[in-house]
């Protein structure tokens, strides 16, 4: 017994000694560190009150400092919002990066958006919440409407074209067109002819003449203005004009998602000028896409039925509340009872009706254009012919073969309202010719002036969402991929 | 006895605090990265080619190719170029084609055991540079000696990735048939000495809120 007693006493003393030595060692080692830790704890408590579980400004700041200065505010929003708005934030970041010439950032951003668009969110807790009667649709992680998804693929495709990766460019335009098949009405399925045309262009540049011809033919069937490019054309020019469609809500409880044309801008056509001096070439580009048409012809969404059900339930509760209050009060008065019971019951039902939230999600990609114009040409000198052995005939050059040592010339855009020239030069065009073909992409309006936060977000819901441990862990994993 | 109990209780609590204290203080809610089996379906999935398909496809193609005597049972091992330069992606999925050819080359090299030789053209610049240094006398000739020229190839792996997408707008179900078709092209005669096809047919539906 004595041995056990001594052993237990020994363990207790050793434990206490080790604990006190740990504490005293910390004190002795660095009192400044202790003060700093205390100050940090106080700061974290203040941030916790403001930002919930995080991430906190110091962590976000450390992350954004590693990014290009002009993109930092967008990266800040991306990092803080986590998975909730990842697709939307990636899309907006991608477009800004593309405009400012940070192509590596743009490629990664659009890949980030597309990877999420392509993944199935089955059994997703946030998606389930969006269908709950008492939760808003905005609870779900954003994936966008088909026209927004298609545009993410479109921009990624252009970035592939810039690098000369025609296979993946074609895959992107194909996947973009596939998004258009979501349309409820058959008439509007696969009517985004520009995407078919761009598939044709990617095939043309990849040397797949048969596939290119098929795509150009299909595109022309949908939109007769889209004529197939010349067999030797090697430069694609695209410019985007105006402001894209806007999401809004309609209905008694804002349960209907509707699309409205974006802010009216004067420009509706453009003339591209290539080269300088004697080599200058200018021609008007062909209107090839209208984004408002694409957004507004999509037809009903599956979630619309759920939101409509929520709205009807809310309306039913409100009617019941009014009936219980009015009829119950009258009945009680006639019967000589206490009307307060009926009024109380009516108020309870009324309060419950207020908790039913059918409002549609209006988060949107605000930097999109209203229209896209397109044109192609042949640029550059003699075509690089394959070396010919002595005594053999030279083989004629294939279509879109690379001219010798060519590069995309200086490009400028002049925007017009019908035939009237406007004082509008647009952004500095993106251009590149890594492969056989070159691409020029421009916009009449810059996205650099847009706020870093996407419109339509619900900050209260976003903050509430972060308190869910599972969601927080998912966001942490997302942030880890960004760092 | 009473005293012994107090001391024992203190010892247990003390020990517990010593062991668990730092662990409790360091508790955080972040998720550690997890290792996943590359041959099993991952956490995130869609209808396209995924990680697990690559291993299965390569296994099937290697078996198929090794069973072809024209390629795998020649007295002199054939020289083969196996890279992605002539693998066309005509599907609707963005993909780095190298991931397919690298997987296939790795498995084929393991299975061939000298019955095939693989010629690298991807890094020919590095080869040419070293050959120039050797011939200029900047470096010695190495241990394998000098050759008149770099290896010419007998065959080249060529092929296509194609896909067919369909969707049921009533149910939100999406389906994609992806076909990876590879062929061994005789670089002298132009004939195809082997063809292998791997098909992936995958369907799924996104949550109702995204349809």
C-alpha cells in the first residue's frame, strides 16, 4: 500500500511540476510573447464578433499580398467568401485578370469556376438548405445560370486559343454550347451560334477541316450572319459591347427570377483596325451573340417550382392568419368569449408566415457584355512550306497554316452606335498567336471599375453560413488550395 | 486511505492535464489533406474522365498491346514514340492529354521489359544539346558511347478522345459517353498495326437547385 501511495504521490508531484514548469518556462522565455499573445487574443475576439469564425483580416492580408496588386481586392473577396461564391468570384476575377493581361491568373480562375460547374453537388447541405421553406435560395453555393456558365467556358476557350491549345479551346466551346441545351424550349436549345462557330474556328486552327466545316455550317443555320472564314484565315477578332443582362426578382414575394437587359449603352457595332501604315486593314465586325436573349430564353428552372411552392405556402399562411384573427375575433365576441385567443393564434400564424422565405437568388456575374461581335482575316506573309526534297513537287499549304514569323499586329477598336462613331476606345485588346492562328479579344467597357464584391450577395446569410462546422471546413480546404 | 484517494485523484487529473492540455489548446477545425486511392472514384465527380479511369484505361491498353505479336514479340524490339503530340481531344472535356500518355507509357514500359523501346521526342532538345557537347569535347562520351544519330522510331501512338453528351431536362440527368481511341501507326509504311478503344459512359444529376 505504501508503494502505491508513494507512486501516486510521485506522479501527482511530477505532473504539477511539469505543468508549472511549462507555464514558468513560457513566462521566463518571452514575456513580450505573452503580451503579444494576449493582444492577439483580444484582437481575435473583436474580429470574431465582426467576421464570425473567419478568416480574419491578418490571414486574408497575408494571402492577398502574394497576388498582383490590381487583382488583390478580388482575391480578398474570393478568399473570404469561400465556396459559397467561389464560382462567381472566380468568374469575375478571371475576366478582370484577362482584361488586365494577367493571363495565368485568368486561366486558373476560370478553371476554378469550371471545375465546380462540372462537379455534381449531390447531397450538398447548402443546396438542401436552399430548398427549405424557411431558408433563402441564396444559401446555396453559386453555380450560375446557363448563360453565365457558358460564358465562363467561352472565356476559358479564348485563353486556350491565345496559347494555341486548339483541342482544349474546342472542348471549352463545346461544353459552353452544352450549357445552352438546358433551355426548356427546344427552339432555344443550342441557339448560341457563336459557340458553334468558335468550335469551328478551333477545329480550323487544329487542322480538322471536316469538323470545322460542319461547325461553321451549323452556326450559319442558326445565325445566317456567321459566314465561314476563308480557308487561309488565321486571325480571329472578337469584341464585346454593352452591359449584360441583369437578374431581378418578380412576384408577390420576389420568388420569381427574371432577367432584364443591362444598363443601356450606345455602342452596338465596332470596326477593328489591324496594323499600321501601308499594312493597315480595317473592317466592321459581325454581331454574333446577344446575351440578354440567351439569358431570357432559358425557360423555367427546377428551383422555380420550389420557390413558387414556398410563395404559395406563405400566402396560405397569411390568409389563414387573417381569417383566424378576423373570424375568430368576431366569433369570440358573438359567443361572449375572449377575442385575445383568436388574435393571438392569428399572430402566431402570421409570425410563422414571415419565416417562410421564397425570395429568388439574384447573385450575378455583372461584368458580362450585352453583345459579342466577331470577324476573321488572313494576316502575315508567306506561308511556311514544308521542306521539299530535290526533284519533288511542293505540296500546297493546308488551311490556317502558320505564315513565316508572323505576329498579331497592333490592334485598335472603334465603337459605333449604328453608323455613328463614338468617343469610346474600350480596353487594351488581348492578342496572341502561340500556334497557327492568332486571336484578338477586346471589350468596349472595362470591368476594372466594378466593386470587388459581386452583386446580389446576402452578407447576413454568408456570415451565418460560416458558423456551420462542415461548411467552415469546406471553406478552409478551399482556401488551402488558393494559398 | 482517504489521503491515498485524494493523492491518486490528483495524480490522475495532473496526468490528464499534462497529456491533454496542449492538445486541447491546439485544437482547430481545419481539415487535413487526405490521401485517396488514384484507382478509386474521388470525392468530387462529374461525368467526364476522372482519375480512376486513367489507370483502368492504361491497364486495358497495355494488356491489349502486349497481346499484339506484331508490336510486342519482334526479334528486334520496335521503337515507339508514345507522347500526346498526335492525340487529339475532340471531346467536350478540357484535359491535359499528357496525363493519358504518361500513364500509358509508364505502365507499358513496366510491362514490356525490353520488348519495346520508347523514343522521346518531347525532350529531344536536351538530347541534341548533350550530343553537341560530347562532340565538341566539352564533356566526355559518357559510358554508353556515341551513335551516329538519335533513334528513329518505327511506330507512333496516335489517337482521339471523343465524347457524346446528352441531357434529360425533365430529370436533370446528364450523360456522357467518352471514347478514347488509340492506334499504333507504322511510321514507315503508314499502316495501323494496333487499335485499342476505351469507353467511359457516365451519368449523373446535379442537385435540383442547379438544374
